[in-house]
C-alpha cells in the first residue's frame, strides 16, 4: 500500500499528516486526528482490557441524534452505535469531546453494563474531566444530560426498564488546571493516559 507523501503515520483508521503534526506546535490546540491516534496508542499499551476509547467524532453523532428526537431516526441510532462504542460491554468508555470545536475534555462512562444486569453494588456514573473547569459548570452539566439521555435510550432499547436517575454524575475537581487557552487537548491526553494505567 502506498502512503501519501503528506501522511507521516498511518495505522488502521487513523492517519497523521504533517498538517496534523503542526497542531502540536506551541500555542496551538491539537486536532481530532492527533487525539484519535494517541488514543489508539494508549489503548494498545493499557494494562486493562476494561477500557474503550471512542473516536472524537462520537459525541457529535450523539448531538446529531438528539436533534432527531421524535423522528424514526431517533430510535435507530443507539442500536447502531452499540456496536461502534461498546458502552455496555466495557467497564470504562472514554469519550474525548471537542466542546464547540474549541475545548477538549473527557467524559468517562463507568459501569454502564450494570444498567443491563441489575448489579446494585455498581452505580453507573458519568465522570467529566475538564482542565478549564474545577467545579462542574453549566457546559459540563449539558454534556452530562446529553450523555445520560443517550445511555438511557440505548439501555432502554435493550432492556426496557432503565431509569435515567440511576446514572450518576461526578465531576473531577481536584485535577491540574491549564493556565492558557490551547493546552486542553494535551491535558485530555494526559488524563486518558493516567486512566489507562
């Protein structure tokens, strides 16, 4: 297979070009391709097989799906995505999120399989990790509500008697906060790597 000249790394579905590498320059924000490629490397080196990292475009698909509420498409997407992002198979599903295209953060879905198995000692939880938010601000609250609705609808399509209030939210408050407007992607990758260890 011939690799295009501008591609410097090509693996599975992820390719890194010279243009992507420029997003690693000082005072730049990393792009989706860098986040996705790094996530693949973290997944390969992780000590646990209980973690799945979704593609950075997955949350955008969730938002598009939520806009379809009340239509036939609304009922279809959770069934399709269950294969793409195994939130009900892995203990941890990590979603790198590029919030409004200008800030990276992580959402970590923990113990979602317990929604389908009635395991009372496991509490399905959405953790948010945001290097610009140490308190759990309104943007992270909206993110969690969107994820809760997605998880609820996906679980209900499988099981039928899931309650949205069964899903808890915890925002990471005691984490290192970035001191500028461009290092959020690097912080998100650092938090991802810490989780995988």
